[in-house]
C-alpha cells in the first residue's frame, strides 16, 4: 500500500499523533496483507545470504524483515512519515539516518559502531553489529553516504497506481536508486492488479469520490502520472515504469493478496492507515469518510463479522544492464 503525507490540516503534536497512530495501524493491521507478494517475489528471485537488498519505500519494514530472515543484507529507504520507519528500526534492531537524524555516514556492512544506552545517560557500552540492516529516511540520493557494496536486488513493493503521480514518482525513485545497484541487479516493482480482480477497488473509490477527483483519466506509456484519486492499474503500466527507468524486462507475475480483517472497525483502521483516504478526509471530514467506508465494506462483511476482500497484485521483474 502506498505511503502518503499527513493531511495538510494537521500540525504540531496532533500531526505527530496522527502519524504514529496511522503507522501502528499500518504495521499491526494492513501491512501483513502484502506478505504473499513479498514471499512470492523472494521465492522467485531466490533471495538468500548472497543478496544485498535495497527496499524503496520500505515503510514499517516487514518486507525487509522477511528478506533478512532469508539471510539477505537489507537496506531500506523511505520518504514517507518517520513514524513508519521508526517501527522498521524497532523490528530490525537498527537506527535510521537521513533528514533530521545523524549526518554521519552510514557504516558499511560488518562495521561496528558505538552502542548507546539511553538509560545510562547515552554512555558508550560497546560495539553493535550493523552488518545486515540499515534504514534511511529520505530519497535514494542518501545512499551516496552509504559505504557499502552495490545492491544486487532492488524492490519497490508499495503497489503503484493508486493516486496521481504514482508512476512518475516511482520512475524517479528507481532512476535515483539505480546508480547504487550493481550491473545485472534484479529490480522488482509492484502494482494493483485488474480492477475486476481487486475487491478493494470499489472500497477505495470512496476516497476518489469524496475527494472530488477524477479517476477516469487515462494512463499509458506517454501519460505517466495522469489523473488524480485512486485508480486501478492498467495493462503494461508497470512495464512502462521499468522501461522509462532504463531497465530490461525479464518477466512479471500476479499474486493473490486478500485483505482480511477481524471486524469492520479493524478494516476501517487498516484502510485509513494507507493514507489513500487523507484527501477525502480533508475535503469532507473524518466522520463522513468513516461512515461511507463502512457502507462500502458492507458487501464484504461476513456473518461472523469478519471482512474479506479478494485482491490480486502484479509485479514486474527487470534487470539493470
């Protein structure tokens, strides 16, 4: 799911609180819905101990955790809310660098850094192994300060195609990251599947309607980023992104990623945590969005109160020559 900036109306401590709450809902409810996508890609690429993986838009870091469990050395880069990346840092047991953080170069794999103990007055206790996990808050350009070997796998798992400019920004991120990828590196980008295969499409259109945007504008190889509001992916969108980034296409795949929730409230919290409804809330109000979102979820609510929405996501595999 896509990372979005907080609503423009939120400021100060309220904005921070909203970010932290949304980040927790994303990590605890919504992010796991994409695990089948992560697993399918890692299995196809045979990600293992020899992989040096760079995750673009890594968010709360679940995909990185799964890659590290397979033995890969992982680095995550994200320009979204820091609250999500902070959760990734907790999961991976590492710190994050970038805007607003330490400006010291990120240590190379296998290096040791001073480990700080906050309870002891930030005193140095000894070396901390940072061989496999690094997090950067900001653009891929921050990788120039990372003293590390070039990456062999680059992933962009945030499903593209949800809002205006998604494909354009994804292309820009890929171009910025490719100088730090080895020649022959494998690159994977993901997006929404056909609307008829994504039950969530009808629910996400609530965001488009309430935000008074037009999701019908076309998108194609010559129209990256056209339109506003939520819109399902069209055929060859991801291929167009890879081509524009200068990558050679190797193949593609589809993965079933059903959205399942314990109840209606959990479904609402999970979907709101994606950030895709922020513009709708700004245009109307939170209560209105909550009401209409619950109504849209009604067809997918089972007799036992659980919510189930079958979805299919696409991914494209490409190579940096």
